[in-house]
C-alpha cells in the first residue's frame, strides 16, 4: 500500500486557478493523497453547454470544476440510457471544487449552466491494490474534495470539524464510487467524532464550502 503525507487542500485564488486552469497538486504546498487518472478529459467554455464527448466505463467517476462568474453555476451528469442523473455542483458565483461518485456502464452527457468561464477535469481512475493508501489520514480544505482510495480494516474512528454555516457532508465511497451513509451531515459549524465499520478499499468524499478537517484513524 502507498503512503505519503497529505497537506492542506485549500484552494488557490480563482484568478490563479483560471490562469493555470486547475490547482497544481505537484506543488509542495499542496499534495493530495489520491490516485489520479493518467488520462483525464479536460473541458472548458463560457456560458451554458452540453458536453456529449464524455468517456465513461462505469464505476468511480470524478470531476474537478471551476467557475469564474457572478451568476448560477450548475453541473449535471446524466444518462438517458441508464435513467440516471447526478448534480455535481449547484452554486452561485465564483466556485471551485471536486466531486466524486459512481456511474453505470452507459453513455452520459454533462450539462453546464454558467454565466462565466468554466473548466472541468473528468477522471475515472482505476487503482490497483498496490495503489491503495494506508491509514491514518489527515485531510483539510475549504471546498468539496475527495481522497484515496484508503484501505479500511474494520472499525475506524473519524473526527471532523467544520467552520461554516452551509452544508457539510462527509462519507466513504466504495471502490466503484457507491456512496455509503454519511459519516457526518450538518448545516452549521461543528466538531464531532464517529466510528465506522468498513472493510476494503474506499474513497473519502467531503462536500463543504468553508474550512473543514477530517482525521481518519485506524
């Protein structure tokens, strides 16, 4: 199993992110403990768009997004073939983050509603057992993000903090992106601890738009 330190995942300013499209995780100031797709799909545009050239094999599916506008920004992943749709982000104004969940083995399109410039990075990483990270893990950020996969072995203790007033959800996703029940779910700032019993490889996904931390112990 792989192991490396995870540093804070706070976002760069939008002006810098637009210039380079996305945050550079190779920078020593920001390293994510995550297995990445070596061949991501990159899309960018301005205003509303429907993207039909979306590769999808079914399974774990991740999207990094960035919007530099003042109005609504919504990204929806949907498949008529599978009768399946997922809203990745539905916010107003300038925003960035990462989303992850599972898809069916079917054709999908991505519909973007936006008022300004936007960028998407689509990944379907397929890690082997050797690419799975070991616990413990220390995660932090101020936008939605995901990390992993990690090797869980039974009962695990998880601590979280959140300093915002909006929605905060943290959950484990199975190796193929299947979401488990939330570890934490709140609409206000909090500090909490929980235990979760899970065996096998799993991703960790956090939905939040203010400062958060997550400590995952063995």
